[in-house]
C-alpha cells in the first residue's frame, strides 16, 4: 500500500523489493571494501593515551588484533605493552605525536625504542598512516587551478614549482613580490 493506492501487481512488488535488496547489498559491500581496515584504525586509537584510564589490561584486545594484522608475536607485544603502560601510568596522558617523539625524537635517548622494539614498530606504523585523504584532495584541487586548459603546455617542473609557491605562500614573507 502506497498512500491510499494499493499495489495489485505482486510481480512488480517482488521485482522492486529484489532490486532494493540487491542495491543495498552492493552498497554494503562497497562501503565495507572502502573501510576494510577500519578495525585496525580503531585498534590503533589505543595509542592515544591522553584521555585513557590506563588500567593494567588497557588495550590488550586491541594489541592482540594489531599483532595479528601486522604479524607480530602476540605474547611479546602484550608483554611490551604491559611494561610500557606500567611506566607511563602515573604520568600525564600522551598523544600519538608525543609517543612518536618519545620513541624516535630527541627524547629517544631514553631507550624506549630498544626496550620496546615491537611497540616502536607499531607506533612508527601508526604515525605515518594517513587518517584522511583531505590534504591530498586539496593538493589535487590546487593543481587543477594551476594547470588549466589554457596552461596545458606547462612542463612538470614548472607546475611543481608553481604548486610549491601556491601551497607554501603563507610561509613566504611577501607573496605579492614573488608573484610579480
């Protein structure tokens, strides 16, 4: 029944229902394919300790999942994670950039990388993983503004230089002087 009208043709109704189910299944598969690593990204969120109540078993399930995905020995990773959490328990929360600096930056002399090699590998993987394509899409958008149909004969090096100026213009003291 649609409004006040009854649909008498059951074949048409069945075809419509079948088409809708097929469309929804296809949409679900496409979305699932685009976000197949969403579980991994969610598991990596435990590395942001800024708002976490770091208890004795905080993040163990996520670490098990990550060890399987990245092919690390689960027992060793869990032991490293437990020891690491014990070391940071009383300290203020640490974000992923702070942990990256702790393991690989100027403070790396503290020996975290040598003491927790599997955790270091996990943090380095998380630190370089893009969480969004927005920046890349913005660069391509800027590129389309530079290389138009009227400027299609620009060479690669010239386009690269123009794009560098366009993207970094806020870092250039006098942008107008550069453009003249």
